[in-house]
């Protein structure tokens, strides 16, 4: 009996119906798979030799079946060894990209990404080789849900040195991104009887979704030019704050507010979740220490490699108060347990060897030049546009004239092929003034000048 599954390169499941000749059965099976959309346009088929071997057919039978479907327009051939499903009207096409950026966008200035073309590939490859060759056999078994001890130790030392975080390695939890870490904290609070968490009234919508999916209610708190208005935080079990560089406003929480926030947490026996959003990149002032250093027993410090290296690494960390270590570790163990071990060991080596420090120093210079280029172009061509939040981070917010409508902003950006976020897309409760949030780190180096030029051209039409 012939096999149903092929294994020659590109796997393919085909059922050859009895009662037909072998060639006819193969043609019918392929034709049905294409018509139903199971084999979508662009799907590459196995070579005739591989398919014949796996299905127990002669190669000539497969070649003839392919030729028939080529003639009918179901298949297309780019070469003698590359046959794929053609774009048949009425059948779905295979999705080739999962990018969130619209395909009409030529210049991606959406915030939230570093310049991934600057990812230190050779340094990372060396760190991975070191991790693979030096890892003990027991490291390849199921590990601690908090993360590998080597990375937790490296992070505890690093965070104490560069961010003023006061923590032991036992209280570090490694996770797969900030949103994952936020869900871990929110779930732990909910399982301890928590009911609500406060959030800033401008921020990323999916952070609210992550909190509410755990069963906690969210309460929105106003922001002003000094950051979160601490006096207006309601009685909740926790609060999420971006104290170092708020997204989208770019503000830094005022020192007096930092002290007041810690007092609020102590008075309410609550938890502050400190999102250190792109806190590694400061240009016009000295770095500000983490709030966690003021009250380790009430603050969860959250950091990530997404901005310093690349989001695809899926590496983040929490510095957790003692009372939350076990609850969070339990939640972690019942979800995804731990990050890939070699990723953890490679990052630990990068931290310990000074490779991360060297990369960050280089990238601060790189991003500062980008920021200055953008600000210079804006000042020269569209001086009525007011940039704010420029002292740090990887984004700048541009305030536009009051009369500017959001639909006009989007239409002009689309006309010039520019992708960016409107300020209103970050609003939770209050309305936002007309504005744009520009991620000047996102474009690769060779397209950045053209991206700035296109943005300026679009803004010129708006103002």
C-alpha cells in the first residue's frame, strides 16, 4: 500500500483513492487539494523523484501527473526541479509574510522596534557557540521555571550596576517578552485575591488586554508633564508605569512622583510594575535609576532585550519582590515553563563578557545621530511641528497644529508611503491632540534618510 505522507524535502499528505489508475488517482488528489485551498498558491511540491519514492509510484507516473496539472493551470514550474501551486482564481494564496506593516508602506517609522540591521550577528553567533559547547548535559533537561541560574546571576549583577536595581539572582524571573512578564505578574496577583490594576491613560492597548485577560480589572490614571499623577491612583492591587521614557509622550516620572508612588504602594500594600521601556538609550541627560531600588519589596522591575538587541530573541526579565517569587514561578511552570536554554546561556555570556555594554554604547551613538538628523530636518522644513520626548528612547512624538484631523494625517502618510502611529491610537480615556509617534530606529540604515525625507514631505502638506 503506498504511503499517504511524503518526506522528500517538502512534506505533503495525499490520499490516492482506490478505483482509479495510479496516475488518475494522483491527479485527482492534487487537484482536490488545490481547489479546497489545502494546497495554497505558492506552495512548493516535492520533486517528482521524491514524491514517487514516498508514494510507491514510478517517477514517470508522477511526471505525467505534474505535466497534466501544469497544462490545466493548477501548477507552475520555475525550473525542472521546482514545481509549485499556481494562483488559481477562487483559491486562497499562501501568506508569505506576517509583518504588521501594510504592504503599501515604503518607509516604516512605526515605533517599538530597534534597527535590526545593526544586530550584532557575529557577536551573538560567538555567544551561541560558547553556550552550545560549554553547556553541561544537565542543562538540557527541564530547568527552573524562573530561568537558568547563570542568566539570572548575570542579570542581577547587570541590573544592579546599570539601573540601580537591588535584587538577588533568586528573585529574577526570565520570560519571553514584556507582555508575557506582565501577564505573569497580573495572574499571580489575581490568584492572590487581587481585583484591579491601574494603568496610564496613554499606552499600548494590548497591555490592558494582557492584564484584563487574567481576570483583573483596569483603572486608568491621568498623565501630565511630570508623568503619572500619583495622587489620582485609585485603591488597586497594582499599577503599571513607564517611568523612564513614557510611550507615547516620552516623559520621565518626576523624582517627587517616584517617591509618592513608592509611598502609595506601601500604604496600599500594592505592587508597582515598572516597565523600563527603552531605558537603555538616553542622550541628553544621565540615566535615571530604577524605582525598584527605592522599594524592592513593592516594585516589579521589567526589562527586555527587544530594544537593546532584537524582539525576535524573545528574552525579558522580571526583578520580583520575595512574596511574588513562588506565585510567579508557579504560573510560569504551568504556562510555557522557560525560555530556550541556549538563548539564555548566550545572553548570559554576552552580559558577562561586556559584549552587551559595547553594543549599547555603539547603538546610543547610532540612534542619537538618527534622532539629530530627524530633528534637524523637521526644524528646517516644518518648524511648526513640535517634537517632544526627545531626550531618550527610540521614538519621538510630533505635535501637529490643532486643526489637523486624524483622517487627513493617515491619508497624507499613505500618499507618501510612510508608516507611523497616530497619537490617538495610544489614548485610553482622554482624547489626544493631533500628533504622530515616530519610531526613528525602525528603518534600516540605507533607507533612513529617504524615510525622513518622505515624512517631512508628508508633514509639509499637513501644516
